[in-house]
C-alpha cells in the first residue's frame, strides 16, 4: 500500500477518537504483511490508567482477528477542534514507550516501519529499531 493511502486511513481513525479530557486525538493504521489494514484510535477514560493508545488499539484489533505479521503503521495526532486547536500546528506524533513495547512483541524491529505524519505528503519513516534501539522482546527470554 502507498504510504499516503495508509496515512489517510490513520486520519480517518483519528476522527473516531474518544478524547473528552485531553482533546488530543490520535489515529493509527496498521498494515499486515498480507495487505490488510486495521485502524485504531485513542480511547480515554476518566481515571486515565485504562486509557488505550491508537497504536495498541490497532494492534489488539488485528491480533484478535488472528493476525501476527505486520509491515508498517501510520500514526497521526493532534487537536482537531475547539480552543485547543487555535494556533497549534500539527506535529509528528511518535508512539509512547508502551506502544513501542507492544510493537516489539509482534514485529521485526529491523523491518517494521513506523510512519509519523503531519499530512499525507509530510511524514517521516523510522524502523522500530530506530525508535526502540535496545528494546526487550521475545528473543530476550530464550
């Protein structure tokens, strides 16, 4: 799939975010090795701890559907409307440490791509290894 198409899907997921507290919505589009795409958005909770990130939502949806091989994920984030959006330029939205750890559980750190986008044309690409250089994964337990 073209990078810009995957990023557009991440924007569609971002519009579904449930963010009544932070007002910071994140969308993710996760592509499997066989070309399927699973979307995720962040889902907040009043007690904060049960909040789930967009990236983990996408991974958990895919895994619950039997997927285990992933190619790449596109991530977008920012304030969509209201007072929080005024004067704010959309920035790149990197995954948090917990999301990076979930990625390390299911992805090859050398080949799995993470696209951080401000627009479908303005994005940067990292490997998981670049964002989690000394990550702990399943191989550490052997």
